[in-house]
């Protein structure tokens, strides 16, 4: 798991730990309706909305479905009861709880520092334009090719059709009559515009080696059968105007700056600190054994 993944997991743990400390609701607002009660202690709309806000987006969407809302409240009540039981057992007074809270606080601090660094990595409109100009090809739409094909189940039939095509038969007419690829047969075998990634690798290898208007002089075989191929046109890679992809360009420029900012910060912190590692003591490292 990478550091970002560990931090996200720690963040989730931290939220749970902080929530343990927040069992007692604050003063009720007049416009904060009570949705449920535990021993006459109200659970309000605001409290439940705060709980929803801590969930992943998809979980929120699921919880807010009409048929799931009551279940969400029931689950929240279960969670509250278990937290109350943990307090009753004084788990929050244990040394282990204190250690976990200390770790969680540090992980939250680190996450908030990263958020701050991302904010500091924001780029101006001029920098977005400069990034676009210097990375234009990274945003280019891939080359596309328009191809017609005739698909048949055996090579003999493919060779017979190819012979007629070389003698002057119309490709689209042959496709309508003989192609077993029903989706394209009625279009004269036209597969439309496709990038290399849109079609089968063995098919793409041939198509992207052809010239516009070329009829392939042999059938090619794929797992679908035997293909006769004619290349109708070539659409070169195209870079969209900045206004069409500005959000994507800004995101990439910001990410590139952030990718430099964090290592630079770490380097400065190390250079300004007196750090020494005692290599001879490294074998002494082992997971701490908990007595609680």
C-alpha cells in the first residue's frame, strides 16, 4: 500500500476515534428536527447529516435512497450504542486508546499539511497556458483511422471475395452481401473512426500500417474469423483548443507543481535538521508488544 493509501486509512481511523469523543450532542438548534432518540437523548437532522458527510460519496448516495434512509438511521443508532458501551467500559481511559489517538492526530496533521501544499500548488492562468504550450502532445486526441471490413468464417471464402474486389467489385456491396459481422454489414462494412486502442491488437497492427484508400492484399485472421480490410481515411492526432481542456490542463499543471513541492519541502527539512541513524541498533527493531 502506498503512503497516500496508508494516510487515507489512518484518516478513517482518526475520524472514528474523534467520533468516540463526540457522543454527547451539543445544544439543539430550533431548526434542527429530532429524527430519533436513545433513552430520550435526541438524534437530530444535523447530527445525521454530519455523519453522512464523513462517508464516501457512493455510500452517501446509497444511504439516501428512500428505501435505505431508515436503515441508515438504525445503523447510526447501533453505532452510538456501541460507542456508549465503549465509554461505559472506560476504553477511552486505556493507554492503547491514548496511543491510537496520538497517531491519529499526527496522521490528520499530515493530511492537512498535504492539503495546504496542494493549495499552495495552485497555478495562474498564465502558467496554465505555458503548461499547455509545453505539453500539448500529452493532451492530443490519438490518431484515428476509418476502416471497412468484411468478416467471414473461413479463408477460402475470404480469398474468393478478395479476388472479386481486386477485379473491381465494390467493397461496400460485397460487405452487405457476405460479411458475417452483422453490426457493420448493413453499413457496407464501415467500422467508423477508431484509435489503435479501440480495436483488436492484431487488427490494429495491420490497419495502422496501411495507407489511406488501400485495400489489403490478403485476408487477416483474428479470433473472430477472416477479415478483408480497406482503409478509408486517416485522422492525425489533434490537440484540442485550451478552452476545451482547461480544467484538465490546470489539474496536470497543479499536480506537477505539487509533485515537486513536497520532495523539496522534505529535502529542506532534512537539511535543516541534525539527523543521525544508529545502524548498529537497527536489528533491535520489532513490533511493540501491547500489555493492554
